[in-house]
């Protein structure tokens, strides 16, 4: 289960709209307790894909993710997940998402239709990496 | 000679939840091997069947990616911080969907 606040929800939606028509991305900072992850803040990261691919792809450089991990630790938090947007595409993980995902993290996807955010969903990858399962979002 | 190995959240399932470990090593490869020997379940997430490090695992000594310093053979010194960093990517569309 993923625990979110309306503030975090709004921040991710705004990031998706600001990034439109390209994909935005970033890390989710918070705390993990068993299968429950609580997000306390987002850490926006620049989409490092080639500019003409960003409308349907994102990549976070190892250097940027290393800095995100260090910043989370500095704040006494953990990286508990990743968020990204799907411009003009449903808030569902693609096969490409699955191939590049890791178990444990929560993967938030926000769909952005014609510049306006629509659905926000969260997904987690099975331990055998075979499939994504939609994760229940609980609101604080 | 000991280094501090920082474990990302995604891999802590395999380290009994430990965020960091003190490991005696003189190279990055020794540190990673020691980690895998201590927590065998982590191996499949670190190494390909060929024994090569998986492409989506990056390793930093301090803030330097070992890809630019000799890979697993990179020397480490007492007190160095070694960090495992997963590659992160995704996107809406694939060739098939």
C-alpha cells in the first residue's frame, strides 16, 4: 500500500502538466514499513532521454539517482518509489516500464491528456519481475 | 581496510533491511563479492548468469561512477563509501503497444 497526501498528489500532477508533452520523472522520498510506503515529498529529476524521445520515454541518469539516494539519506528518509507521467496515454505501466522496473519501489504514473492531468495510479513489480500489480493508494 | 557499502531501498529486502554495511575490501569487486557471499539471494539482482554485473546496476565510490575508473577492479581505501545505484527508466509506449 502507498500512503499519499493530497499535496503530493497535486505536486506530481503539476509536474506532469508542466512537462507536457514530454514525460516528467522523479523520486519519491518517504518511509517504508513492511509493504506500506508513505511518501513525504517528491524529488523532481530531469528527464535525461534525448529530447525527441521524451514524449514517450524517461531515463534518470545514475548520477542523478545517486544524488537522490544521498539526499533522501541526508533527510533521514528513503527513496520509496519513482513517479513519471504518460502524456496522452493511460496511467498504466507499459511493457517498457516493466522491463526497466525493480521490485520494492512504488511506481506512480500520472496520465496527462492534452496538458491536463487525469488519472494517478501506483504500481509495484512482482518479485519475479514478471508483472506489475496495481497498488492501493491510501490518502492522508 | 573497510568500506561502507550503501544499499538502495530496492535491494534491502536481501540485506535483512540493512541500509549500509561495513565490508573489508581493497577493490569494488571484492566489496560486491563479499556482499553477495553474505546475502546470496541478492546475487541474481546483481549479476547476469555470465557472472557480469547487471547492466542496470551502477556502482559509485563516493560520487564517482566506477565505469570511469576501471569497473569492479577500482581500488577502494579505508573509509570509502561504495554505493549501489539501480538504473531507472520507463515510458508510455513500446514498439508493441
